[in-house]
């Protein structure tokens, strides 16, 4: 029983130190990828909405604008497979 008490005390001492390590830290310079992706989404959104023949094709275009990177990678891998 004494051993469990010592283990519990050891855990209580370590938890605050672990909480300090778990905090997120920002890394400078990682915003450029998000900016490029956002510009691509906006460009795709404009393209798909301009070419929409009806309202529902415009709605479909919004979905395509969000997932265009997945479609691009799929087509690239399909092309490389041949």
C-alpha cells in the first residue's frame, strides 16, 4: 500500500511539468503554406462559380474548390502509374 502512495506522489510531481511541455509553440515562417493553399482555394472557387450553369453546379463548385488538392494528387498518382 505504501508503494502505491509513493507512485501517486511521484505522478503528482510530474504532471505540472508535463503540462508545461504540452503547450503549443508557434514556429515562425509556417504561414506561407496556408497562404498558398488559401489562394488556390479562392482561385478554384472563382473558377468553378464562374463556370457554373446553375445554382447546384455552383454548390458543387464550392465543394470542388475545397477538395481540389486531393483531386490533384489523385490525378497525378494515376498519371504516374501509367
